[in-house]
């Protein structure tokens, strides 16, 4: 398998397991803690943060973005080509959808059920920009300062916290957003809400780019993938 093929496979597998954890832990939280939304969110956020740490630590030697917004910023900053970014983003979206289907099946739900959970509002719009901006700064702060060994813990901790300090519960990921349309459960998002979320996430990533360049002007040399 080519190097790009390996990276695409890692992104697909990682995003699938991430989404399976997000959706699956949401279903489990609803079943174990019925009627207590705060406890459900706590359970969901802990599972998501933990699985991010595990997946990034495991797949980072190959590729471990699991997020088209992060992958696009990699291309903007010259770490990868736009062709590579497109392939990886497609793998992330496909993996995310597979992860949702797997989560639904594990809990004996329909493989695909469109979510009825509408999330768009002025507060959630601001939240998704802030959540994605913060995530990009966390990721590239580690990469551009050469502290790659800290990224898994920083990302897992940030996302677990952002579940709580953002009104949108910090999707901050276009692939995860698209995938979560296909589960009418605690973690789902209505198809009508998803396009706005994706646009706001990309906006947050775009705003983060100049901030990353100002805060971390020196970037360790990286080989660009052709």
C-alpha cells in the first residue's frame, strides 16, 4: 500500500472509532442515566476525550487528524498538499459514517436513522467557531513547537472540556458532524443543522490560521506529501 493509502486508511479507521465512541457512549449514557442530561453529557464527554487520547497516540505515527478542518489547515500551512488533504478528508467522512452505523448496530438500533436534534442558534454558531478555533490552536501549537508527544493529551483534554464550555457541545469537526446526522440519538444532529455547523467549523479553522502563525512562527521542517 502506498504511503497516502496508509494515511487514508488510518484516518478512516480513526474517525470511525472516534464517531463510534461519541455516538455509542451517548446511547449508553441515555440508557444508564435516563432523565439526567447533565450526567449523560459528563459520560459522553469523558468517553470522547479518552478515545481521542488513545486513537491519537496509536495512529499518530501514520496519520491522526480525524478532522477535515484540521487537515485543511495542514494544507494551508504547507504540511501536506491539497490533493493529499482531499483524499484524507474523504477518508475521514467515510470513516465517520461507518462509525455511526457501527454504533447504531452495537445498540440494536436501525443502522441509519436521521437525527431530529436541531442545534442551530446564535449561541451555538459562536460556540462552533470558538470550539474549532481552539482545537486548531491546540493541535498546531503542539506540532509547530515540536511537542508532538503532548498532542494526544492536549486534544483529548480540550474536547472533553469543550463539551462543557460551549453551548454546541463542541462538534468542531466536519466529518463527525456529517456522521452524527445518521443517528437519532443523544449525540445526533439534524441534517438541517449540519451544513451551518460545518461552515462555522471551517470559519473557526480559517480564523485560527493567522493566530497559529503569530503564536508559533517557527515550524519544524516537514516533508510535503506529493
